[in-house]
C-alpha cells in the first residue's frame, strides 16, 4: 500500500467531513491531494462493514498477463492511488 493511499485512509477516518466529501465526490478530493484522475475515469467508493467485504478485480487491459510480475505491474498501472 503506498504512502499517499495510507495517509488518505488515516485522514478519512479522522475527519468525518472529509469522509462525507470523499463518498460524494472522490475525484475532487483526490485532485485536491494532487492525484491525477483522468476525466473519463469514474471512481466509485464502497465501504466495508463488519459483515460485508468488497473484492475489487483490477482492470488489466484486454490481454491476459503472462506472469505474476506482469499481473502486478499492470494491476497497479490503472490504480489512481496504488
């Protein structure tokens, strides 16, 4: 987990207003923090609970990766905060 992602999580849990803004408009909050978010990318915020977990399948492009190393490189390529 990269440092900017960890810091964002800490800030979200520490600041209920920031959490509410992030849930409503994550792109705006990310842009405020200097993260490049392409205009054509939609960001959906989901929150785990004690009884609900989300499994995110990353976008890898159209071709199947040929190795674990390629999978890791391609998976993090498309993350906004990786």
